[in-house]
C-alpha cells in the first residue's frame, strides 16, 4: 500500500519549508545508510518489534546496520 500524500499544490510553501527541514540530518543518514548497506533496521529504543527483528536477523546470521533514534521515554 502506498503512503497517501497531498499533492504539492495543496501544501503551503511555509509548511513545505518546515517539513523539508524537519529531522533532515536523520533522513540524510538513513538514506545514505540504505544506499550503502544491504539490510538496515531503523528503530527506537524499547521498541519490541525492532528488538525482535534484530534478534531474528542475528539468529539467521544476516548482517545488518541498526540506526536508533529516540525512545518511548524521550
């Protein structure tokens, strides 16, 4: 299922500017890591789904890069 997004003409220039700058360094880091590495897991600390995914990849011997941003408590 594709993500539903508004067409550009429905978004104000001010909102586009704010959105473009929002967490830009994180988006750039994720994009460059995905371009470089075959398997990338991006998650938050304490996220049980991410923990299970990492555990499964480890058990299967699949090398991956893990990027962690934020947590439920911060």
